[in-house]
C-alpha cells in the first residue's frame, strides 16, 4: 500500500497523510496501524501527540504499536502516569505488555493502577455518602 511506501520513503507529504489517517475517527485499524509504523521515523511533538491519542484505540494492534512508538521515544514515569491517569484498561494492558520484561516498571505500573483504582473507589464511596446525606436531609425537611 501507499502507507508502506511512505514508511520506506519518508517525506512531509507522507507525514501529513499519515497524520490525517490518525486524526480520522472513522479510519479502520489497518491504515491506523500502518500510519503509526510509517511515522516511527518522525520524532516531533505533533507526531508524538497524534500517536499518544491512539493508546486508547479499541484495536489491540493500534494500541500496542502506539505504546511501542512512545516507548521508543523514552517514556518517563511521568509519561506513564499520564497514560495510566486516563484510566483506560486497554491502554494499561498495552503498557504492561510493553514493559513485560522490566520488573521495576511493571511493578510501578501495577502499583499506580491499584492506587488510581483505590482513589476512584474512595471518590465513589464519598459521592454515595453525599447522596445518602442529601436524601436524609430532604426526608427530614
């Protein structure tokens, strides 16, 4: 396909075309995957941000390739936290898959997911208590 050609022969028009595909919410997963692969040669913020958005793709291949691209650019713990903070189960799984050989980072990812889940549970419990209090107050009025 043309996208594979663009991966082999990078140019500004190839970059723009691949970014268009990533921006198109209706694009199927194969052109998205090939676009991420073609964009691996580019190391700029616009490409990074476009690929970063794909970590929550419903397609496993797109997510894994997006995380692989980001990993290749050197994800810091802060970057990983930004991904985990989105609370997207599939993005979390893609991170764990990428770092499956790194025990320290895997532990960080698992611990952070657990802490975020605990925070969410605490917020849910707090809002349940608020709702109960509001119900009790309105029942006494």
